[in-house]
C-alpha cells in the first residue's frame, strides 16, 4: 500500500458511515480487475476508486484518454486513471448476475440493474488548484479531463475536512439520481460476484461467508493457525477460503 493509498484508507475508515464496506486491492470478478478501493455504500450503491500519488511536477500533460508522466527525466504515457477505473466499473457491473434481487421487477425498467454505481480518482498529492493549473486554469478543459464530480484532490481529503463533506464528495460521483438502498441480501449477492472466493460449495449448496468470516479469512496471516468455534460457526468455510486464496496467490 502506497502512502497515498494508506491515507485514503484512513479517510474512508474515519469519514464513511459505519454500515459501509470497503475492500482494498482485491481482485474483482472473473477478470480479476484490481481497482484500488471498492466500496459498498448502502445509501448510494457501489463505488470504485483509483488512487494516484502523482505530484504536479511529475504530471506533465493530460487529455481524456492518456496522461504523460515524467520520472527520472523520462517521459512515459499511461491511460487516464479515470478511463481505467471506469473500465473496471463497467466490466464489473455489466457482468453482475441476473439475480431478481439486483433487478427491477416491474415498470419501464423491468429487468435492468436496480443498483446505482459510480467511479472516481483520488489525487493524494495534487490540490484542486494545481489540477486546474495543468490546463492554464481553463476550467472547461480540466473538467473534460478530470471532472470535479469524479475526482478528489489532496485538499479535499485532509484530516480537517468535515466527514459529511467527504461523504457528499463520494455521493457526488454518482451521475444519476436513481438510488435503491443496498439491502444485506443485495450486499451478499454483490460480494459473491465481486469476490467469488467468499463462496464455498458444500454438499451441493453454494454458501456465502458472512462479513466477519471474510474479515477473519483474509487476515489469518502466514504460518500455522488454529481455528476455534462451535459447530456450524463456519470454520470449514474459512479454511476452504484460505486454501483457495493460497492456491491463487502462491506460484
């Protein structure tokens, strides 16, 4: 985790509501996309964030498709991070299952996704004014490249920022007024799709680990461990998850 990512993680932990869930750098979906942060916000929906620790001195040029960075005197082109995180979001959302819980059941939009989603970029070392200066303070130009509604800058994520202001910034990334509260059932279906490893097949049944089981399974650590718990508490699911995780991450 970079210093900037660590700072973003701290702000998300401190400023988001307690019923939000955040994952960091975990492969998402069958394509194993790696957005820096994935947030399930019950009040708004699904959020994907990409974090960049660039400084104004390293970010030399930018357009809607690419950015040019200067590192150690060398210029390098990269995909615009907003395009990058948008692809992560679109690929993930388009592959969501046709579960009735995630679909409109009637009306004009019957069968369509009933979940709002958004994406954005966090610049941890570039202020809003510095971002504008990249285009000669041409606000129209910078809005086309890095829209203010979908970017968070260094001065917008300091410790002194009010939590509600930060939450409004996240909520402002949603480009539609449509909102459906994410229920616990919807959240579990999303988790099962976003992170297939939290689902375990037992006796021909597909089971989804609860949040506490997932947290424990992801943080077991290396070496030998003993898992205690009463019958039916999910010990086997945690161990199966750990086996799958080690199989995928160990060469």
